[in-house]
C-alpha cells in the first residue's frame, strides 16, 4: 500500500466518526463545559449591578511583579490517575499507619510502595515512578499546597 493511499484511508471520514459515546464526549469537552457555565454565571452577576461590574473589571490581569521566564505551561488534569502520594507528594509519616486506621478518620491508610529521592539542585522529592522526569525537576514547578474538603 502506498503512502498516499494510507493517508487517504486514515483521513477519510467514517460513519463511526460522526457518533461519540458519552464518555468520549466528556473526555473531549470536560473542562470547556465548566468554563462555559462559569462564564454564564459571571455574566448574569455582572448585569445585576454596576458596582459588581466595576468589581469584576478590577479583576482584569495586571502586570506581573517580575518578568516572566516560563515559555510553556503544561496543565495536567489527572482525575483517575495515580495517587499524588505515589507520584509527586511524599508522605513519609504515612508508613507508620500502613494497613491501619488513621486516628480520627475513616478507612485504612495505604503508604506508597514507591521510593522518593531528592533530585536536581532544587532537592524536590520525586517518586521512582518518574525516573527520567526526575532528571528535569529543576525545570518544573511542583505545587503541593492544594486543598479540598472532599475525599475524591
């Protein structure tokens, strides 16, 4: 089969391309729909009073205090992905509760089976799950200060 025929076959619309499952739809449009809803809510609030409109306008982007160094940002939305405890967020004290209940909480604790090592000049601890990424850790920003009140 020639390259041209392969290209034509791969890029010709098929009937199954016209239909998407619910899962495929949510994967493709997940965050976009949330932002669309947020824009609608904020738009309605801005129309309620001019004071609120001025307040929202004051939230416009401001010049950063320092010149930007970053050229690219990779946003990782990893719902259903490996646990933060196994990848980027070491919890050494969790090992003492492995397989036991944590006082004041429900369920059983599970320590990470992976080892963490300080990598790069920054000394950021990176799991053995990411040995190659650990070599580049000085070029990354790891945020470990997120908080949620849900267990998911």
